[in-house]
């Protein structure tokens, strides 16, 4: 055999025999190097559960006779909320005289200090009281004093197979011997047969298999099944505020969702227009001022054209002529009365009375004409007009300044009253049954700020938007605190006035994994499970469950995303 051919066959056979070794690298581990073992546990964990409270106790290796430092997590059973400022008395179940001190080190987290006298399995009695959740007595079992966290003779993976380098050497030696034997035989068929046999035995039945991707290691259920568990340490739950809620069958009201915007009410918007051409002489308010109806906003001096000025002059001249004529008549009547009184001895009494009556009438006519002249003169000569607020409200933006020339019909000011506004929404015909008088209507801000307000239905279905084929619906809103602004986009939830008994979960509890709707249910103090569900349309607050959950189960309602990430990365 040629030296080159011998060398190639040697490498092929040595590689095939070396392939008998087991390969353990998988997942995110580094292939070809020794895989890093999972982080070893740093504490033991035991639990205590009652109807009110859920206790999780972390403790390290405990040596008898030495002070032990334990960490206790106290949560409310139903909501998993951390219980702060709880009053606790902790004693040993075997020796009531052995008392443990509890110091609060965080919300719902307490550091315990005490000494266990000997190595055995102990139990603690926790007497707890809280002003919101009440008093309870809870036992914590299984505290093993003297137990070690690590066993140097135990492999964390449960792998008892020899190291890969041992398998490599064990395969390399038969390969060398086989190559030497084949080189003496010089048979191509025999060489091919040995290659096939070595390939057949390169994956023996005893090679261990490990899970990949989102599968768990060992017998646990994989993440792609209907129900998969996820371990969430209690300290992580408290850090992310993982909250839960027990499921109960309750009255469920279906709802329709429509979109709209806030518009001014009929008496909620007032504008001030310039009555005629003129010049602003004074502005008495600023933007954003709260004004009352009738309050002076500004003064305007009107501008008169030449024809208007001629008309005013002509009117004043004609009236002045009438006044002068009345004055002359009054003077003549006065003289006649005086003359007759001087000759009263010979004048008839009837003549004197007639003269006095004529004089009184002339005086009255003169007074009327003088008043008319005075009034018209003031109106014509005093061209200043007062601009007042039409309604009570807040003054909007304006650019009116003293000396500014304005024209008749120009908008100068706007006053808005947001204490009561309208909401205009567009509803499709299939949603109209939800919009009935006496229904339950709520507006939510579309910007995610959490603002909401109750609505009163004014009218629905009177006209249709031809383009969108939707019906315009009007609501009235008592805008408490004036949090909603004119033009703001809102989402309107219309709940059915009649309800039905259904199992429903809060919308915040629902997530999506692999395109499927799911929730996380609580199985234990630190154990949760993914559960795929089938749902109906939600009403904006809760979602009815068709399949996948049962009454009495507890679902995660807050920090669902964090639990989901822990599940996907486990």
C-alpha cells in the first residue's frame, strides 16, 4: 500500500472509532469544550401556606450550635402581594422557648436570626398579624440542620459516563490496531466493510440525549405542550411585582368598542367677534385667564368712513335745527305769558291759561329734542366699543394687542368651558344594540394615560357616514378636573345592560406565545405553569374563557411579560 493511501485510511478509521465518544455539548453551551455546569444552589427552600398568607423560607447550610441567618418572604395568598410591616412571632415547633428574631429588610422580606441546638429536621411556627390581612398561625416544615448544599461525588447533570477524552483514547487505540491489520491484508472490500461497521457503531444506544431550545432537561414537560411549568424565585416575584388573582365565575357584561373624539358642548365654547372695523385700544386679559360671562376683555374704537361721517354730520345738523326752532317757540311762549300777566286786570283769564299751556308744551318739546341731540351726539362722537366674554370659562389663545386694526366679523377671542363636553363617535350598525338609553358607557383616553370618564348617551343612529358606513353617536361627558381636551381622541366602551355568569380573566393576564393565547397559572409559591386558552371577545376589562381554565385556579395578572421571558429563557 502507498504511504499516502495508508495515512488517509489511518485518519478515517481513527476518526470513526473516536466517534464512539459521547458528545454532551448542547443548547447554548460551547461545543468542543467542557460544558459549564448549572450554577449550584446557594440555599435550601421550604414553604408554609395558609388561607391568608404564603411563606417562603430560604436558608443556607445550618450548623448546630451556631447562629443561623434565614430569609423569609411573606406574601398574601390570593394576590401574591408582598406583605409589609407584618407583626411576627417565630418559635420552634419542638422547643417553644427557642425564639427567632425577625427584621424587615425589604417589602415583604424579613431576615430571621436564631440558633438550632442539634442536627435534625426542624419546624417553625410563625404567628403573623397584619392590619389588612388579619392574624394567622402557619407552620414551616422540613428545615434540615446539618444538611450540605453540595455533594462532590454527584454530577449535577446526572451524567455517569466517562469523560469525552477517555472515549477518544479508547476509540483511537482500536483504530490504530485495525489500520495496521488492514494494511497487511491490502483488501479494498475489507476496508470498506470496516468503514461501514465503524459508522454503524459510531452512535451507540447508550449515548445520552439532551433537550434543546425551549425544552426542559429531564422528564419535565417541554415548553410546546399544553401545560409547561416555569420556576420563578420568590425574590424575583417581589422584584418584578408578580401579582395574581383567583378565578371565579361572575356576572359578565359584553361590550362594544368604538372610537371618537372630544368636541365642545353647545354652551361650552364662546367666541368674540369684532362688530365692525376699528382699532383695539386696550386689552384687559391674558391667555389662559379664567373669565366670567360679561367680563370686559378689550376696548375697540370704531373707524368711520367718509360717507358715515357725512351721515352723522347731517343727522346732527338736522336735529340742531329742530332744537333751535323749539327754543325760539319756547321763548315766544314765555314772552306771551309774561305780557298777559302784566295786563291781568284787563286780560281774560282764559287767555292767560291758554298762554301758560302753550309755554309748558313748548318746554316739553324742547327737552325731548335736547335729550335726543345729546344721545345721538354721544353715539356719533364716542366711537369706543366694549368687548365682553360671552360665557364663563378659560380664555384661549389670541393675538390681539393694543393698536391692532381689526375688521368686522374677525374672531378676536375664544372662551372654552370644559366642565361639560361632548364625545362624537362612529359606530357600525352591528354595534348599535349596545347604544341604548340607560346603558353603561365609558370613555378612555387613547394615549394610554389611563384617563377615563362616564358618558351619557344623547343620540345615536340619526345619520350615517356615507364613506365609512358608520353611524354618528353623541355622548355628554361631565369632564371632572377638565382632564379631557377639545379634539382629543378617545375609546368608548359600551357595555350591555344585561349580563351572564361566566368565567373571565383580566385582560392584563393574557399573553401570546407562538401565536396562541395563553395565561400563566400559579401552581405553588415559586412554580407557575403556561396554560393555553380559548377566549371570547373582551369588554375592555376582562375576557371570558371558553376553554383552558377552571374556577379556583390562580392566574398572573401583573408582570406577565417578565414571567413569559423567564419561561422562554429557561
